[in-house]
């Protein structure tokens, strides 16, 4: 599917073309979390063209409880709003976001446009985004690679698979919240630790798979085994339990599914230690920057995460990576058919290049 939308070629008319193209990506290894298993996804490639410069963005679908944004909904919303955006310059980011919010465009669609606008701006300025923002790539911490819910033997093999990709991997993120209970979680985690005894930094993400009592018990058990922090231990529908967990847990608590935007950061600020920012959830780099500033003003930690995203989206967040404490930007490393090339994975880190804008190009092109 490819759609070109604009106002025309009149002398006094702006012509910001917006093109949409869906594509499929497949995982090398299926990923299981507490809510289910995924082996691939259909994503949306978004291009914004103005003045001979083309900016690129991407959206991938996600589902959290009763909040679902699939590619069909994302694509339809962009087709609907594109004629309203075509009259604006790519530099009019604030106005473009106002138009999209007034049109109830979902966050993943807003994010795709926002990324394309930033990419366009960087290419216009002939500068990479990290340089425009005045950030230092040397401050980027290693990314974590993810071990999904599995049998102990399967989880240990997944660790070996990752280490085969890059022996310098320094950080693991382990998905727990098994439907078989916390005993299964504990057995799996011990197998992961045994398979990678040299890895010092390990975090756990339960994706809302625990009730309060189990979350408290697991927080102590995990702390005794050197786990760094605990991500989304409780379901977002049970946010009342975050406060008692916050008061009792020896581990820092990071919110993911419960935290979409700045309003959520403020609302949860007294019962979490940090937030997980994902572009599809928050609506793009513009909101991500606001969330970072809000979190820091409240004394909260910041991490970046991903869904079934290609290197295009992970590269976008890599430009802001000097501002984050923890990075979970590994989804593209588990893809068999990523159509893009972007930030470079080396020594366990994801480093944006010096190419202008996002610095993303088509693979082999």
C-alpha cells in the first residue's frame, strides 16, 4: 500500500507530500511475555516530502489492555488527516501536532509523522539529530537484550543465541510474569543467570503479570540476586497497588504500560522510581523530550523501550539516548528482514551515525 497526498502544484500552495507504505517484519526468535507471543508484525513506513527533501518515520502496532493501536487504525487515521497537514511546512511541528490531536490521531500515528518531521529537519540542516540537540554520544549506555518467557532450558539457550550475536553484550532484560506462577519465573531467572554469569546488569519486566503480593515477594527475591530494577510488575488496571509496592520494594520500580505521556508521569510520580518511554506510546520524539524533562524534575529515572520496531525507530530514540539511564532498544536485532540500516550496534551499544537527520537508509540502497 502506498498513498501520496498533497494539495497540488499551485504557485502559492504548500505541497507537503505524505506517503504511507505497510511492510512485514519477522522475528528470528518469537518473543513471549505475560500477555502473549509475537513472531512478527506489520509496520507502517511514513515519508514526508517537501522541497525535494524526504523525512522518514515508522509506526508499529501495540496493544495494552483495552488500548489497541493496530496498523489498520494507524494507517486510516493518517490517510484521514494528511490533507489537513499538507498545507504546513515540516518545520511547523507544533501546529502539525495540534491538528493531529484535534483529529484524534492515535499516538503511534503521531509518532510516525513526528519522526519524519525531525528527519526532514536534520536533513535540511545537514546535521544528525544528536548534534542538533547538543548531545554527546559518549554518554550512551549499553542496550539490554531481551529474554522472553520460556522454559529454563529455552531461556538459557536464548542467552547463548544473543551472546553468539555479540559476545560483548553487557545487559539483559528478562521477561517474567509467567502464567505458571512465580516459581516458574524463579526457575527461569536462575537459568538465565547461570547461562551468563559474567553479565553484571540484569533487569526484570513482568509486563503487569503479578498481583501485589507476588510482586512484593519477587522484589525481595530479585534484589537478593542483584537485579537492577523491576519494570511494570503490576497490571495498569491495578495502579492503586503501585503505592504499597513502592513503599515496600527494595528494587526501583519503572512504569511502562501505565505510562504513556507527561500526564502519566506526573500522576504516577509519587509511586514509581522511573518511566519507560516508547515512541508509539507517547507520540514521538517531541513528547519523549517533554517526558524526560518532566521525569527529571520529579527525580525519576528514564529508560527507553521498543515494540516490534525496526532500526528506524530504535535509531530515532538512540539520538536521545545520552539522556537515558537504561536502554531497551534491541527489537531490530531480532529481525530477519529489517529493511533499514541506521544506528550502529557495537560493544553492546547502539550508536547513531553522523548522517543527517535520523541517519537511516534503505538496506542495500
